[in-house]
């Protein structure tokens, strides 16, 4: 949050210096100790407002030293954030930028990481000492208390990489690179996949998993990183990427972990699968529209069903089938049934699914919970869907598109919901009212006086015009 302020063009140099200084003070052991002494587990802005910040001249040497140390810390961390696709600073992953063989690059990363973490610990310790001096704390009891508190506090490290083993670091670097290639295949990083690809490019943000594996490989070649690609596949103990993007325990598991923070899970690449997981369509969240599920059916599932049917007919017409052909016949028969169920579920949801990215990943994906075969994620989405049905998330655009009568009636009772669904002017108005001890009338928002018949007529008209559910 504070770092983002530094990037704004309208922040003066003096203000930037003050922000950097505050960043150092607020992250010091002294301030942490103070906050934990007089506030509870959850820290609010009111507690921060109680902190004393001595008014010292800008040229004060201690203050200047704090600022210099903080800038060094920020510089170290920004370099790692630039290689992390979940941050605003992201440019490209580490392995996409190396000009040496991948194994040497990984070993260099590990040694450099250790050096940077040691530097961070040292810099934070220096900032702690400077902040303690800045506040004029020099009595033995206070200093011993701060030292004891600091020893009990986890050491500062590089976000994401701290506490990982060398093997885990290698695996994460490989996952990061392959995830980057998947993003390139979807056109996520500002460049659409080129037309001269070995397979059809993604259609409306949807890619068949076998095509995704080919596109990811192609993208690695396009950025001249074929050797890094092969190294990454090897790090994950795979022989081909098809297994990586077709297996919930590999790519999606890692993707889910990377896109979970502070209890919120927001994966951007969605694997929609038949029950057995033998057929997967990958959907890119930022490209979904009301047509996405129809694209899944018309451009992918229906052609696949035709192909499976043709293969089944060819095998069925054989006068005799060997053991392998019998096995294939059984596999195709099962796949046909699964694809038909998959198709039916996609079309069922498509009738009422009007995704709005402002609702967030979890709510947007909730109606599709049966199509996710990753059990923990499926369970979370099912719970979200049940809460949606129960009216706990009626602020969501999706709730209004599926249950407009219920939601719009609530909008007539709750102005915040009316604002969320942009019907405030239809259902609410400002009225002059007389307040106790007020000489003049004041304006107050109140629901419009609509009869049940008028409100129902409004709702039905809204449903018809906007094509809402029910």
C-alpha cells in the first residue's frame, strides 16, 4: 500500500521521503511492540493514529539513515516482486530472463537468495536500532524488552521464497516459468498468441488441455527458452507438459496455492472437466463472458463428441476386436457418456450465468462447481453457491441476474444494495424530514412509496428488458 503511493506522479519528492521514512518506522520492532501492547490481534487505523511521530528536521542524520536503509530493503524486494506474476510489479519470471543454462541459473538464484535474505535481516536490524535511537529510548529495561521481543519475532525474508528448501525453490522456479508460458498462450501478458501456432489459438479464452500444452511449448520456443522449458518439465519429474496441465494435482494445484492470499482464493485459469478428469477445457477468467459456456459446447465439446462417435462406430463395425480395441471401445463409450453429461451441465448453467468480474473469482465460478474436479476447490465453490442461493451474497451482480425478484425487493429495503445494483434512482429518493433539535428540514434517503403491485411490475419490467433469470 505505502509502496504504491511512491509510484504516483502527483506525490511530491518531500512526501515520498516522508512515506519511505514512515515505512521504516511502522515496520520496526519498537512500533510492533507498542501496537501489540495496547491493541488486540487486529490492528486498525485508529491505533496507528495514537503513535507518536517525533517532529525532526528533514536533515536529521538518523532520519536520513532510516530512509537509506528502507530504500535498500525496497530495492531487494522489488527485484523479486518483478518475477512474481501475482504482484503489480511483475515483468517476467526468473527463468525467462536467464542467459545461461537453466541448472546454473537456478543454483545462482539459490545462492543469491541466501545472500539477499541475510542482507534483509541485517538491514532490518539496523533500522530497528535507528528507530530506537530516533525515539530516544536508551534505558536498559526497555532495550532488553525490545531485544527479547525481536528474538521471538520471525526474521524478515523474501516473500514467497523464505523457508523453502533448495528442491522446493527449483520446483517453484519451474512452475513459475511454465505458468508464464500458459499465460502467454492465453494472451495474458499483453500479447495475443500469434496466428502461426501449431494448433488453434484459444477461442474466447478457452483452450483444450492438449492444445494448451502445445501452445505453452510453442510460447517457450517463441521467447527462445526451449531449453528452460525442457528443464522445467524435468524439474517436475514429467516427460511432457500434457500431464502437467491435464492433472489437477500439478498445474492447478500450484496455481491455486499461488493465487491464495489472506484466506481469499482467486485462480485465473479454470480447468472445467468431465467427472473422471479425462477431458479438460481451460478457461481464462479475464476473458469470460456470457458466451463462454456456449463456446465450450459449440467449439470444443460438440466436435469432440462427433469424433468420439465416429471412432466408436468404426470399432463397432469391426467384425472382431482384439484386447486393445475392446479396451479402447470401453474408454470411448465412457468418455461419450461423460461428454454428454458435461455438455448438458454447461448448457444448463449457460441459461442463467451472466458473469461479472466485479463479483470476484469465487462467486463468478460458484455456479460451475460441479465442473471442477479438484475436490478442495469444488467444495469451496459448492459452499459459495449454497450461500448465494440462501441470499448471503445478494450484493453480487450474479445474484441479481439469477434471482432478480428476491434481490430487487431487497434493494427497495436496503439502499446499499440498490447502489450496488444501480437501481438507487429507481427505488429510492431524498425526502425532506424534520429532525429533533433542527430548525430547518434536512434531506434523507428513503425508499419510494411503491405498492406491492407497482414494485412487482417494476421488477418484471427489469427482468424482461435486461434478460434476467426467473
